[in-house]
C-alpha cells in the first residue's frame, strides 16, 4: 500500500458500520419508545416519576452511585406452572392424578398437557408463567429489565459492577423512605454487613427546636446525634430516597410476561 | 525533485527529534502530572474497600466520584496525550521529515490539559454527565475534541510528507487511531449530551463508545507503537507485513462491534451481534500472538539488543503485548453465556479494563517514551536507574492489581455478588496499585527533571545571547 486511503477506508467501513448499527439504529428503534400497558390490564407502564424522584436521579448521578450498583436484572428464561384452583366434582381422582404429575418448571406444551389431564377429571386449573434466573432467585426482581423501565431516565444509569445489590426494584424490596434515609446516613445500622460508605454530607445535624423535627432520623447507639441534637435529611437526601422508592420494575409487560401474584 | 521534496527535504534523525521536542514536552509534562493524580485517586478509591468510612465525610471524595475521576485522569489525562505524543514522533521519523507546525500541538496540548482539569473538577464537584467513560461535561469534552483534532491535523500532515511512499504497518494502525477517537467521541457526545436520545438507547451508545475507546483505540495505538518499536529495539524485522495488515483489518472490523454484555436490557439483535463480534475477535488476537512470537524468535539478535539489560524499553513493549493478549482473551470470554452468567457485573470486568490500561497501553507508552524522550531532548534522563525500577514495579504491580481482581470477580460471581467473598482479593489488589503508583512517580520524576533541565538550558542560552558582547562590526554600523 502506498497511500493512506485504504486505512481510511477501513475506518469508514468499520466505524461507520458500527455507528449505524449501535448508535443510529438504537436511537431510531428505542429513541421513539412510548409507554406501554401492563399485561391483561389497562394500566400504563411506567408511571411518571414525582418531581422529587426526578431530581433524585440527578443526586444518584452526581454521587456516582452507578459505580457500585446496577439497575438491570437478567433472566435465563420462563417456565410454566399449573395451579389447581378448584378440585371439581371428583376430588379424589384429581388428588391421585396430582400425585403422579410434575406441576412446576414445565414447557408450554407440557403445561397444556397436564392442564388437559386435570380438567379432564373436572378440576379447574390456571397456568402461570414463571421467569427464572439467578438474579430473580436473589430477590432482585420478578422479571428481567426491559427498555420501558428506563423511559424517563436521563442519564440512564445501567451500571456495570455489583459491589452492592441491584437496585432495579429497590422500591419494592424496601419501600420505607425512613429506612432508606437511615441506610444512607449510617449503612451499618440497617445492614451490619454493608460496605457502603455513609452519605452523611446529605444530612444536617441540628439543634432540636421547640419540638423535634418530623423528618428527624430514628437513630440509636453510636450513630445517634448528641443529646439535644437531631439528624435531618437535606433536600438532596430526600430526593435520592424518593428516586430509590420510584425504582419498581415489578409489573408484567409485553416484552417480559409473567403471572403476577393474585391480589388478596 | 518534486515540490514536496523541496519544501520538506529529508532531515537527519536528530533534527527530526528536535522538531518534536516542544509538542512532546507540552503533552507529556501535563500527562505525567495526570498520571500521578489518577493513580493517587485510584488508590484512594481502592482503600475505601478496606474501610468504607475512609474520607467518606467529604462529598468530593465519595467513592462514586473518586473512581470515575481516577479512571478518566488515567485515560484522558495520560493515555490519550501520551499516545498522541508518541504517534507524532513516529510519524515524523517514518516520514524522515521535520514535524510541520510544532506550535499547533503545543497550543492544543494546553487546551487538552485544561479540558482534563475542567472535566475532573466537574466530576469531583458532582457535575459529571453520568455516562461511563464520557463523564466530562460539555465544556471539558469540547476542549478535548478540539485539542485532539488540532494535534491530529499536523500529525496527518507529517504522514502526508513522508519520503518513502510505501506504508509501514504502524502507519495504518496509528492513522486509524487519529480518525477513530474524534469520530466515536463526537458521535457519542452528540447522542448522549448535546441531543440526548430517549431511554435505554443511551446505554447502548455509552457501551459502544466505551468499547471503541478502551478496546479499539487502545489496541490501534498500542499495537501501532509496538509494531514500530519491537523490530527497532530487537533488531529483527516485523514478521510479517501481511499478518499485520490482517490484524489491522480484523481488529477494526470485529472490534468495533464488541462490548455489549449478554443480559443487557436491549433488543436481542444488539447483544447477539456483539457476542458474535467478540468471538470473531479471537482472529486478530491470534494474529498478534503469531507476529510477536515470530518476530522475537526469528532472525538472530542484533549486538545492540543483546547488551541491553533486563528492564529497558523493549521489556515494557513485550509486557504490553503479553498483556494485550491476556486482556483480549478476558474480553472475549464473556461472549459465552455460561461464563457471562458468573462474571458479568463483577470485578472481573474491572480487572480486564485495568489490564488494558496499565498492562497494555501504559506499558507500551512507557517503553516508547523511555526510548524517545532522551533523543528528542538531546540529553539523557537524570535518573536512568529509575527506568529498570519502573519496569519491575509496573510488572509486579499489574500482576498484584489485576490477578486478585479477576479471582475476586469469580468469587463474587460464584457467591451471588457477595462482596465479602472478594474482600481479601481486593485488599491484595490495593498493594499492586501502590506499586504501580510508586513506578508512576519514578516516571513523572524523570519527565519533570528533563523538563526542568531543558528550561534551565533554555534560560542559559537566552542569557548567554543577551549578555554576549556585541561584535565590533555591529557597533560601528
């Protein structure tokens, strides 16, 4: 080769191709994404965040929380499980049949077969869709993350390292704002095994006025403020807690179907 | 004689080296400061795993900010400007002409270091953009982009003025590197910061950029520099020209699509395409192994390389090539879903990134700079014994920094992301980082000593010129 043209051509071909594929195509395919409906309901997903939660994402970004926390749950696949809802006219026969059948971790075809056998004896069944995977076993979610979960996020904070737990549905796991604030102030007071640094700079220690502040943290032991003082969250801490509570990826959508637990 | 040859006549090597002196100094003095700043910040971040409360009360030094600032200081503060400085010297040498417009890169280098300062200060003050490897806010990233282009243009001109028209393999790699960064940096910043796309597409673009900077740009630059210095320092020809061409094509074509993990919440075609590209990436990696092995085991050693002691520039280059192969294999492995299930989101990925930065690119850059800086400045290092010391500190440091992180990553992934399982490994890795930091201090000390000596010589020359007695002929007229 005697000119720089072939090398330039390789750059244009390779980088141009991947720019089309991984920048422009996702921008077109995912950039126009809209709200979706929750499966089998008329509810819209995801709901718009509150003002505090929207500001809280900026606190999350500013403090680099994504350095240790992911907001993405993986899933290996789904299985079906058959649940008997009513034994029907011939309970003894259904019970005998059930003893011989596997009811969980079935493919769709196997589940239909089992359901057919039970309904043949007069029993009533429901077939549930159950996602599986290590992240779900860990209790970090009920389904894998989908594009809609991040619809209102800027910047999207997927994260790449789990030095701490995944937060994709922390608002479902730990829905108490007071506990979230306490964990931010003194992580070890909530989880003695925590390696998270405390974010004490998001709180103010102030003298108790005429009456204790309703926002004051409920602390004990070495974390408690000195006598006559109380620990009150700054607006940033309250916004961050509101953001964490807004992370609730727990509804079935078209891309990630599952059967939600029956409402009591 | 063509017009080109009259304007840019063949220059002797010392004259070429001297023409690169100012750009090299402007880029490298700042780069060695960022190198030390970055490794101190990385050490602070690492110590936080021994004691989470270490410096936790200071918002500027909270873990999430420090770790981002450390990585950016190393990549944008050291790797990119040091890489550019080696590229401009290699292009001038290969072209056998003096570097055109040396003052443009000097101005650009100051803009670059200003951009890095603005970016790092913004991250520590909580104004990062929140995108991995693109944390610098608008002001910082515009400065970096402009400065890179300003350095790339005269460097490309030096390439255009070459006397020997046939391209050497390093030419392809380094020319591609000059185009690769501005293209990917601008695209990512336009779609993420200037006119942000909606939703999860941001995640895809961020991962695409991270891969194109840390894997492709690093590989193009590191391999381009290694393919220049390996034959030069060992006295053996590169084997072969066509293997190198093959590595270049496959690296560019496959490498650019990698880096998007399996379980990401993106459409399946994106993750699948990335996994296929990762598997194909084995082709250039095998190519680099073959080239390195055949070049080193080929024709007999030159007398010069035989007498070279262990720990000289060539050792840095060899360390870098070995690290490239290992880090690439670590990058390819998670394309297999069974491996990805255990290793994704663990310290293993961080280990690969750190090996790519320290073991591969930084090592090759150190080797190249230890060779070319005394030539460019015209006098030897003040502390030549530090070069060997730096090599052993870097080698041992990378070993102790990366291997425990990788093992810790496996432990973490196999134990449900429990940090306790990997804690002992993290503690050993801090020690490795400490060794790397000491090595970096030795490097920075040598560079700063060169700079100070050059300044003193400059002042002496000016002083001598000013105080020199006027010639009688001038007095008479």
